[in-house]
C-alpha cells in the first residue's frame, strides 16, 4: 500500500536523520514503529504523507508517487489520516464542529449528514456526551480521542499516529490505546510511532525498530521481543521492559 524507496532526510549538510530507508507497508496491517529518541521515527512517519519533504527518494501510495511535484497532496491526505502528539484541535470550535468542519468543506456533506457522521464517530470513541464541549474543557485523553474521530471522519485508508499518547498520563493513555486497538481489529491499515511496548506487543502485526535513521529490524512482535537480532535492539528492549 505504501512503498518507500531509498528515503533520505537531511537537515542542512551535517544532520542526516533518515538514511536510505526501503520498506513496504501492507494493506490491512498494523505497524508499531519503536526505537530510542532521536532514531528518526517521527520524521519517518511525517514523510509518509509529506508533512516532511524527503531530501532524496520516493514514496508511493497505491502506486502514486507522492513525492512528485505533480501530485495533489491534499487529495492524498484525505486517504491518509494523521493523529499528532499534541492533538491539533481547533480551539475555537466545539468537539462536534471539529469533526464536521472538514466533512462539509472537503467532502461537501450537508450539515445533517456531517452531524450524523460526527455523532457516530463520537459514540465509537466514547465521547458522545462531550459533543458540545470545547477543547479547553477536555482532558488530554479526550482531546486525543476527538483527534482520532476527526481523522476517521474522512474515511482514510491509512491512519498515521505520531506518539499519540506521549503527552498523556497512564489513565488517559489507556483510554486512547483502547480506541486504537479497536481500530486495528477492523482491518484499517495503521502505522503508529509509540513508546508503549505492551501496546505494540498486543496490537501490532509488525514491529519496526528504528536506530540511527534506519529500519534496523522488522518482525512480528513475539519474534522481536523474544529474539531481537541486533545488540542495539536487545538493549532497547531491556531498558523499556
């Protein structure tokens, strides 16, 4: 579904963040991208929908080269939902309007259709009772669940999540991870940068371990956590678990 070829990302002449990454993400699978801070995880996932422009290489989404200057990225991003660390909700809109805004502007839904969709999604993430609340009235976990609902409103084919629980306390983290696990069970393609090792073990079909700007290992969770190949990965697992 997403094919990455010879991907590099540099900042200036001296800082090489991603180094010759080649990988194919399969449709319907859940991938957990893990690794030490500074390994390139967030940069990599942001390159997948061109929020970061690669310095070199190509990224294909369903055979469309999204690194081409001729590609309409807005159309691509309709099919690649993104959930950020810091929620990125519209503070001046209530929860309901945060979800319906793009449905009306991008999908050209009428008000009633958009509202019906928003109501269904809020029910799915357990926030029907917060529809008229504003972001400043929500907990961090509630904000992130609204952000997930907003991303899902566009009916994406892939959901990208960049450290979706990094700003949350353990209780709120559990709320968000429960929603993500439910989504993984539906067969939605998901790519999640996370530090939550137990979640990665339980939910992911594949673990991508990144080290020094490269995908150092890729394997099923049970294989990775029981028998990581590299010393770097073994040390990472020991420190995290």
